[in-house]
C-alpha cells in the first residue's frame, strides 16, 4: 500500500476531527466570499490573517484584494498563484475571471494587458482539462476576443462545434457566445429560446439567454428572463455573483428601459431575502426596493421601508435619502 495513503488513513482513524475541521474551514471561506459580495469584508479579513496557507485561502485573499481594488497587490498574488500551480486547471479558470475583474480597475493603457492575461488563463485552463465543458466554453469565448487580446475566430467556431458534441448544455451556451460575437442576433435568440425550453431550471442558461435578449435590444424579454434566473431556488455556488447581477439588473432595466417596476420589486425582494447583512451595499438595495414599491403604488409598504431605513440604517447617506423620500408622504 502507498505509504502516503497509509499515513492519511491512520490520521483519519486516530484524529477523525481533522476532516470535520477542514470542511468547516472550507465552509467559512465560502461564507466569507459571500459576505464580500454583500459588502462585509470582516469575515474574509479574519480568515486571511488567522489562516495557514491553502489554495482556498489564497483565492479568498485575491478576491478580497480585488474587491478592495488593491489592484497591484492582487496582480502580484494572482501571478504568483498561477506560477505555483502550473498544472491546476481550476486555478487558471479562477485567474481568468479575476484578470477580467482587474482589467476594469486599471487605466485604459493597461486594459489590453489584463484582458490578454484573462484570455490566456482561460485557454490554459481548457488545455489542462480538455474534457471539462465549462473550461472549454470559456476557452472558446477567449478565442472569440479580438486577436490583439489573444482571440482567434476560427478556433472559437471549431471549439463550439466540439463542445456541442460532448455537452449539450454548455454547447448551447457556447453557441450563444459565438452568435453574439458574429452579431447574428436572429440565431442568437433562436438558440436562447432552445436553451430555455431544454433546460428550464438551469440558472446558467436562463441568465445567458436573458443577456442574449438584452444584447439584441429586447429589454422586456431580457428583464423577464433575468427575473426567472433570479428566482431559481438555489443558483450554483460558483455563479453567486452572476445570480446577484440577474436580480439587480431587473431594477436597472426598469429604471432605464421598460418602466416595469413590478418585475424590479420581485427581483429585489428575492435578492434581499438572501442578502441580509447590515451593510451599505444592502441598504442601497433596500432603498431602491422602497423606491420601486412607490413606483408601483404600494405607498404604505414604501413608507414603512423608508422609515425602517431612517431608524435602522447605520449609514448617514442612506438615512438622508430615506428622510428626503419620507417628505413626500407628509
């Protein structure tokens, strides 16, 4: 028997709490990541300061630095993480997403470098794990970028064909990416409709189909599909930020395109049923929900929500805005 496996077995026999502790730390890291999305940085800070080295903690630290827009530090750590894990496809996929986030933070003259790194990371992830449809779909999207950012249109088309042959769900996703890149909006919407019918409970495909309709300029159908994605009972953990976006954009579209504030109310109620921390981020969401309630004529509930913000919010800017809205109810 392999000596390493024997030692692990003995450790688990005499110290069974090791696996429990490991799982507990992993869950703490997941919850700290979720807290970051809600604007609460403290759980992540505690784990980063107190924790020992692990890939999960390194990823959390990079997410923390990115969230705090400490771009230079995040860049250095992300470079180091990739160099230390040259055969880890999951790390390169993670890196691709972070490079894209960092690209939005840097100056115009640095964006090309960061987006190029994102493309290369996605391409590397799929090269390391060519049978993983999520990675290969991201690789195809990377090849769909302009050549100056590492794209290669012909390779995207071939990869989309390959994905469709071994994973139907991601094949539909990749086909939407390709149609959008080619600005073939007629095909894009046909694929979106097929995806929604084939996978009515897939958050990933419903949210992507919503974006397809938005790209094609059909904001009302986009808003309705984003709400449908938002209302899915439990979006996969890896898509938590995309889920938040699906809920949030129902309000943005109502304000800027459709004036359908009933959809926005439903979307924001769903978001705030999960995002419950007393943070500025969440109080801004609560303020928007109160305004949407006023827009649909639910004045008693709107007034109650503004009053609750005035008396319970810890943030002066929220209190000031709530107080201003309450003057309209006098």
